[in-house]
C-alpha cells in the first residue's frame, strides 16, 4: 500500500520530500523507533493539516520525526479541548479501541512516520523489547493524561501555566530557554483557559521574574524553583 493510500490527501510531493528524513541519532535506540524506521512511511504534513479525525478507524500508529502535533476534541458547543501535544520522538495513535477518540493535526510543518497498527503488533508478538516499549509508551501517555486531569480539575490559572511550562521544558530537554511550537490559543485550549488568561498569566509570571518572554513563542525560565512551587 502506498503512503498516499495510508494517509489520504497527502500528495506524492509531500511523500518524496519526507521519505528520506532520518530520525535524530539520539532517538534511534528504542525498539519502537526502530520498528517505525523499518516498516513505517514518512509523510509530510503542512501546518494545521489533519493527520486523522476523531472516530476514524485506528489502523495506524504514528511517530513524530520533526514538528509537533496536537490531539483535540471538538465539544458540542463548538469549543476545542486539546488533550495532548506530541513532540519529536513521541508516538501517538495507540488507541485501546478500534477508533480514534481524538483527532490529530500538525501544529507546524511536520514529518510523521506512519506504520500499520497490525504490523507493529505482529512484530511485538515476536520481539520482547518492542512489546515492552509499547507498554512503556502507553503507560507514559496514561500518566500524562492523569496529570492533565489533575491540572484541569484542581489548579488555578497560574499553577496551570507554570505546570505546562515545566512539562514542556522537561520534554524538550530545555534547561533555560524554551521555544514553543504551539500558539497561545493552543495552550489555552490545552489548559482549559481563555487566550486572554494565558497571556495575562504569562505576563504575571514575567513580572515576578519567574520567566522572561523574548517573543510570543520563546520563554526563558529564570526561576525554576518559583515555577516548581506553583506546580507542587
């Protein structure tokens, strides 16, 4: 099956530009990444392009090579709730059922490796390391989902934003300066806040010298201890 059949509406030009894109060498170690490299197809998605829709058949697993992805659900009143962000190296689409509970879109121009779910599971049945990696990735996603539930249910706006910044810094291995791929509207929809509240809270944290904001997407973490106290 061709890559354009795997992901409809992706042109051959997108495929040819993405197919030779390698993973960073540091991300080659785990068995799941090796499986994606072996049997997956690299596909380029432009900014805001849908990767899969909510309730569509979950026939494939996905891994981010470059760029970033948002998982979202549209509520009955038209609002959008973002459930997760995926960064390079992350695997998504690991559904328990046969359909996707959330949709997925590229936040920026992204390269995604796509592999048949049945092929990965068949390999995992014969490869202990791959099976263990699948379990580990699924458990990690569950922990992030639980943390997100706690954040939405029990934390105020300042605590939510501080928690988000620390989580993104840890995931991006950013010691001090964090370049966010997502917009403030994305952040607001992830944190269950309005964009005005997110912007105001970032300004408040800057006023307390916890962060600096060189630009709308760049955040410098000046006082991690202060942010961690809010995240406690």
